[in-house]
């Protein structure tokens, strides 16, 4: 498995809060963000099914299912 780098834009206050929680949990901020991402993907897959990555997703491709009819 390759490891990629990702830059994000985040408000200073939010970053400080995430760092605080990470420190409380005994993690680095980076490790804590990875835990949050993993938990989010796990929750998504539990609700929507496993994400199959048999091919790369193009950045201009819409992977969101069409909207369901709202009652």
C-alpha cells in the first residue's frame, strides 16, 4: 500500500481543537485525523455498502448516486 500526502485548508481554531483531542487520545494530530477518516469511511460503507476500488475515480466523475425521491 502506498502512502500519499494531502494538504487541507482548516481554520486555526479547528486545527487547535483537533490537536487538543489528538493529544488527549495520545496521538499525533496526523494520526488522529487518519482515525477520523477511517471511522468515516467505515460508517459510510456500513450504510452504503463496501466501496470497490477496481479502477481509479476520475476527479471530474460524479460518484454520488442520483437523488432519491423525497417525500
